[in-house]
């Protein structure tokens, strides 16, 4: 595990995948600050604990050659990184190498005062044959467990809130899918300029792609017969990436607007309490604080967003 910390966020990245498996919102405590408890436990939005399982995964898929999928082993030079007092930006590289000469560097970029995290996947093909594949992003989470008593259900507002998937398309605007309807009404649709998310009380997590990219969005239930099923929403880049043999494409850390030409695939993670994602349709469902997605839609960059929608 690798820990990344800023003034607002503490992320845990699993080296077996290179994905964010825990996200803590340091300015949002579970209980109010008091004199007796001046440092309460912060809200944990993403979690790899079974009861609250909720992770954001990204990787590459290929029908020809090797690719670091969401269970591939990455390596980092340290296990802990923190934004220094005189720093405004923190960059962390995770590296993966395949037996056939393919190398991938996944770079996380966090900034002071921001809940946004850029994730750049840079592909180097040092092999003897060409490589082709697609980028894939997905969110997996278990449905929340029910409260034990009627009073807990009555007094906990989260037990009466929507939990499920949501996605945005320029044509249909915001569409939601509760966990109960995942099997009955699965999503399988190509969207350009959209995004995919999981919603819960106050917060949501979303992969937000480049506005130019066409992605195939889908939903599924991984283990429908289990006591606590896992629900998935996925986006796969529709166009195939092709990387010639013995080539190295290295344009790291730019504000990418044309990912396919540069052979960098950027993702962003945003964990924003009341600055949320979106579109006008999303803003109409919020309390007026939401503006982050509107800002990101113009950048042409993938983002993973964990935002508050109160």
C-alpha cells in the first residue's frame, strides 16, 4: 500500500492494481470537532473493507499482448508521500513492466487545496511486436448494510437516501440506476462527453473522461447470489490504442486535450465535498454548490471524482 496525503485528502493506493482503494476527506469528520476530540476520524469514502467495499479501478485491456489490468502488480519507490509546506503539487509514479517489454507508468498528481487527482498512464513498448489495447475505468462497490433496529433506520438519513449508479450523457443528461435495478435494467451504451459514477448520501464518486472520447459504459452485478453483492459500472475506451514495436511515447504531465495522439491517458480523481461534478442537470439536483464538473468538462481529461451532492 502507498499513502498519498495533502491538506485535504489522504489516499491509499494498492500496488496490486495501482488503484485508489481508500480515500479520506480530512476536512470532513464523522463527528463534530470538540475540545475532548480535536482530531475526529474523517469520512472515508472509498474503502477496501468488505462491509463497506467501494473502490475505483483503472487499467488497460488487450486482446493482443500483455496489459496491466486492475490486478497487476505496480511498484513505487516509497510507501508514503505527503505534500510539503512549500509544495503546491504532489506527483507519485507507480511502475509496471511486462515480460514482453511493455512498460506502464501510472502517475498520480494531487494539488494543494484541491480534491482533484490526475492519473496519467504512460505506455512504453520496448518489445519486438506492436501492442494494441483499450483503457478501462470502473467503480465497484457493495450495497450498504441495513441498520439493525427500526430506530437506527428512522434516525439515520443515509438509510433513506439513494444508493446506486449514475451517468451523464449530453443527450439524456443525468440518469440514475438503483442497485435493485442493476440486473433488470443494465446499462450498455456508447457515450461521448459523458461520465460514470456511484452515488450515496452526500457524496458520489465518478470517472469523468475527456470530452472528445467515446466510451462504452456498462453496469453489472458481479456476485448476485451473495449476501452482499458487488455492483459495477465500467467505461471502456471505444477506439483501440495502437503502439508500434520498439517505441516509447513519453509526454508526461501535460494538460492533455488529445489523449490518443499523445499516447497518454489521463484520469482524474476528485473527492469534493460541496463542490460537485457536473452538468446543469446535476446542478439542478444539488443545493447550488456544484461547479467542479463544469470546470472539468472543458479540460479534455479523465477524472475520477468523489464529490458531495447534498
